[in-house]
C-alpha cells in the first residue's frame, strides 16, 4: 500500500483540484481497490468536492459531517487526541470516515474520505504546545506528529492506497500529515513564485539549503531522522502549463524548464529523496483545466464523467468544449499511470 500526499508551499485551489481528480481517476482505473482520501486542510476544499461541490451543496453536507457526534472529520479526531496527546486513546477510526458516494454519485464508490475541518486552525497552537513539551522519557514532538499514523495503523490493511491533501502552510498539522506519508506529489505552476515555493518545500521537508545551522537543529528532517523515521520521497512533480493555448515557445515554458534544472541538480546531490532516477520519469506536464476545470470543481465531478456542451453552473450557462475536456482527461490519465 502506498500513501501519497499532495502538497506545495503555495496557496490556491489548483492543487486540491488536481488531488481530487487524481484520486477519482485512480479509483476509476482500479475498481477492485479501496481508496482512502484524507483532507488535512482547514479550508476543506477537497471534502466539499467529494461531497458535491458548490453546485450540489457540498458545503452544507460537510457542515453536517462537522456537526456529528463525534465530529466526523480530521478535526474531530484531533479533538479526541488533545487530552491524550502522547498515547493513542481507544477509538474507532470508522467514526471519522465518510463514504462520499452516498452524497455524490459522480465519484467512485470505492473511495472513503476523512473530511477536512476549519477546527484545525484553532487546534494548531494547542497541538504545537503539546509537541514542544519537555517530558522525561518521551519525545513529545514525535508522539504528536504520529497522530495520523496512529489513526491509520488499525485500518491500513483495509486500503490499497491512501491520498492526503495537505495545507500549503508547514504548520503542525501539515507536519503530522507529511510524517505519515511515503510519497510526495508536488504540483507547481509556471511562474517564478512557484519555483521559489518548490525550492522552499525542499528546505522545509528535507532541510536543504537552510540559511543557518541553527535551523537544522529544529528542522522537520532532523527531528524525524533522530527518531529513526524515514522521510517521504518525492514521487512526482506536476508542472501546470497554465493555459491550453501556450506552446513550447512561451515564456512560461522557460520557467518550467528552470524548475526541471533545479530538480536535476537536487537529484544529483540528493538522489535518496526521490523515487525516480530519471527526471523525465518524475516530471509530468499538466495542461491547465481552465473552464472545464471550473465546471468540474463547481459540480464535484471527475473530468471523465463531465459532459461537454452548454451546462448550467449555479444559474450560469457555461460551455465545455469536448476537445478541451478530452485534453484534461488525457492529462489526468497520464498522471495517474505514474502513481
């Protein structure tokens, strides 16, 4: 079983949309497998998509899950852990799992979901405080970043693949998520800010090119290594070409090439942090979903199930061109074959 995290150090819904589509395509292509999606993000956009999107009351359905007792979200699980931060309490993981197909028939039935929760932001300070406590005989930080691992341990054999959507920040709940995964998928856009963001991601996760040795002592990688844990490996970098119409001569292509060069240099100096040996195996070009993606996002709909033509999206008539839809489907099929 592989555990993937979709994460970048830059905001935006593009990463979440890519995560949602990847999970749906993977589940559709592997109908005999059981898939678990985990939304470790206070915005909970992935959860809204799985529960129906904006156009199909995904937000209201998510609010209902957040109102369950116990709260059927990742925040509900963290709330259960706050009084017992250093050893797992007796609990039933099923209390926090949703079957999105029951709310949104467009998504594959073999996907389970642990919903995201804005409560994460309120919990972050308390969790960080617990992680930094000095307790004789206990590594408090490791015990806390193991929270998600503790939740998954009893149900690992129930799933063939687990996908986690992470918040762009490197807050404590993001560290909890990343410490539980094996493979990283890093989506990037074709702009200089994304190039800087991916460089920053390698610093945050792997402790590379830190401005001072002082930071290395407290770095995520250092603390995991000291505990005898392995770091997740970069499995894929999904490069978004930003628009359907831009060709290889575009200025955006130059930015994407520079990202490729950066990755090649890192592979030469730190090959152990990648699952691939050839840069072409790990970098995937994804065309921007544009209007097709906006409609799919609003409806909580996988691209392969989206109709082309004139569609109603929350009272607006929108045209989805079949050529563009098919381009999006082909891009996602190419990406999921590498998962």
